[in-house]
């Protein structure tokens, strides 16, 4: 089996980080493979991080763009250290992002990635979850997310080269590897849960720390996942993820050859029941 680490940076995100620690420690074979950096020494490391490699670091940047560039440069350096120190792969994701192997394969994430030949980096197909207002209630962490949320937009924004096999440099938000192309693996998904609950999103709008950094406009823009999931019909999962994987592999936006595109299509899919116990 390959030795695989997961790395993230957080600020005031214990709700997601708790689930992140639980998920990746199970999938990668232990908490000792998790590397967590708290952005700001004013934060407290959660008790649930005991057994992981969790550190406080001086706060990076005061505004969104500056902070994101600095954050990803820092995490790229840390990933390079891990790869040089004995890890075969490093997964870089935000605390609200989960790389998931299709349960139909019957494999853990480390089992799947151990059988995958990775040149440079590999991407999972992005699915951006929303809340179907009037059908799905407020989210709770007492039961798996996927028993509470059943619809997602196939999102090019979340098809990211999150898995790195050699020292490279991630662009902001892990959305690209600078100077490199990407490859989307079959039966591998990135589930993004950052904007999948109306109440939590409203609470984040009122987070003074984030508003001070300029996140308010960004978060309002991202709330469209809830609107799209609520308003658009849900399509069948299998044919549309197959189409999306092919389309995103072949199509590029004119401003970035190393990012995926899908002609601006807004496709909502219903998540099959086989996923419901995973996250």
C-alpha cells in the first residue's frame, strides 16, 4: 500500500474539521497521516485533533486574495516536505472537501489510490452539494451528511488536482497545479459541503473574522448551489458523471488551459443511496 497523507489549513471551522479528521483517518489508516494547520495562533486546537499532526501558525494575509495565495504556497511547501520525507501521495483539500471512492468498488481511499498510477497529480470529479429547500432540513453532525443531502451540482470548480505525487505548487483553493495539466480519475469524486446548508451559510455571513477579510461577497456568490439544487430538476447520476468526466477532460476555459470547463452547463444530479454512509 502507498503511504498517503492529507493536509489542510483551517480557521474557525471545527464543524467541518471534526468530520474531516474522522473521515480521512479512517480512509488513510490512522490520524497520524493527517496534517492540520490552524491559520492564526489565536485559535484553540480541538480535542478531536489529538493523534493528528496539528499546528498553529501565524495568520496568513489580511484579505481574501492575499491570504489564499499565501495559504496555498505554504501548503505546497508542506506537501513537498511530506513527499520528500517518505509519503507517496499528499491529498490537499479544504476542511469541507472529501475525496470519495465510489462504494461500488468496495475499496478504501488508500486502497484505490495505491492501485492508481499518478504522474504529478490526479483530480477527482467535483460535486458541489446544496440544500433542497422545502425538502431537506437543517444539517446536523449527528448522522452522516449524505443521509441528509441528496443533490449536488457537477461543478468544474471542485474538479481539483488535489492529490500530489511530487513536489509541485497548488494555485489558490487547490484549483490547479501551476504550469501542469490535470487528469480526472475514474470512480473518484470530490464532495464539497461548504455551502450545503442555508442556516450555516447565514451564520458564516455574520462571521466578523471572515467579513473583515472580504469573504462576504464570495460566500453570497457560492450560495447559488442551494438555489440551483432547489430549482433545477435532478438528473440520473451515472450518465451525467460519465459525460462530465469526458467533457471536463477535453474542454478548457479560454483563460486557463489547466482548469476544466463544461460549456457553462448547470447539471444537478441525485446521489445514489450507496454513498449515504460514507461521509
